[in-house]
C-alpha cells in the first residue's frame, strides 16, 4: 500500500505575524492584524524592496503572489498599498508606505514581480507616484497630456453644486387614471 502525502499545515494569522516580526520587524514602522486577520505592515519607502524580498523568499511564509498594488491620496500625504498572498498558507499581507505629497516616489517592484510593471504604470498615471528603477514608466491611460493626475484630490477644482430644476408656475404632470406613478415604474 502506498501512503498518501500529508497535507501541509497552514499557518495561523498570529503565527504569520510572529514570523514576520522576527524576519523584518526591525525594518518596519509597525505591524498588526486587522479584524479579518490580514497582516498589515507599515514601512518607510527605502526598505520596501528588502522587506518584500524577505517575505517572498522565506521558506515558511512564501508571499509569492502580488495580488495588486495601488495608491491612496489623503489631504496631507499619499500612501502606496501592496497586497501579497501566500498560496501555501492562504494568508495575505498588506504593505503600506507613506509618501510625501509633493514628489511621491518609491522603489519599483517590477524586478521582483512581473505583474508590478503594469500596476505601477497605472498608479503613476493616475496618482503621479514615481517608481524608482521602473523599466518603462510611461502613461498608459491618460495619454500623457498635461501633468494632471486624475485620482489626486487636487486634480480638479471644487465642483459646482447642482440644484434640481423646480416646477415654478407650472402645473405638475397629470397622469391618466390607469397610469402608474413615476416612482413605481422600472
């Protein structure tokens, strides 16, 4: 009789947190688990490459899948957000790096993950974040005309408040007896 291979034991989120603290704790600003037990790690931009490489290459953690990267624009700063998944343990880690508002820049991950190339170009196009060392950091969605980055809070002036047109001096719409009210129509 042949023996069936045992299923690999999955790491619990608390175990992932402890392993990550041991591995890259000194390089991080802080880390913790959110309410969904996803690990969140806050870092400074210069250590991004070394932290991600350590998490990817660690034999137990193996965060080898970059799910996506994006950015967030706040009033006083911007953030680069990365989501990685360990297919081996079915856990996720989110890495956040605070960027300065005027000239946001962070090292590229295109040398570690091929999927980062497209996502970084999109983030550059929409938010104006410069990815240092990116092989082809060009506009892909906006055409590169002008220096406006559409998803930045300061990209457009304050919007004009609209007012709905009112029926003043006109009789309201008259319905036939069998006709449904407008709110009841699909």
